C-alpha cells in the first residue's frame, strides 16, 4: 500500500506469521489477532480475484482509477504473492 504506515510496517510473510503463532499463539489476544489477519487475507484474495476479472485496462474513469490503485496495493502484499505461487505450483513451493 502506498500510505505511510505500509512503508513503516511492511507486510508480514506467511513464514513470519507462522513464527508469531508458534511463539505467541498461547496468548488469546495474539491468537485472536492472527485469526483477524486470516479473515482479512481471505478478503484480499477475493479482491485479487475481482481485480483479475476486470481485465488489463485502467483508464481515467472512477473505476479505472480505483482498479489501478488496487493493483498497486495488491502488488506490495508479499504474502499474497507467496500464496499465489503456492497455488500455481499445486502446493509445492519452489526452493
């Protein structure tokens, strides 16, 4: 995302989220926050599906501007790229 908080706090990788779960998952607050992250990731995956269904054009219409911003923001989510790579390789992450 292009806003300052995302620059200050880059996306957590799936590996890092697993490490947090293993290290702090016994804490009910951390466990709840991890579930919230999971729910938001599902929402972002749905946004990715919509973005891909929209085709290549962006343009200067309201929809085109929003689509362009969505594409730029999705491109910064490293965990989403990791997930897509796993899906493309049938669950087998390359070394």
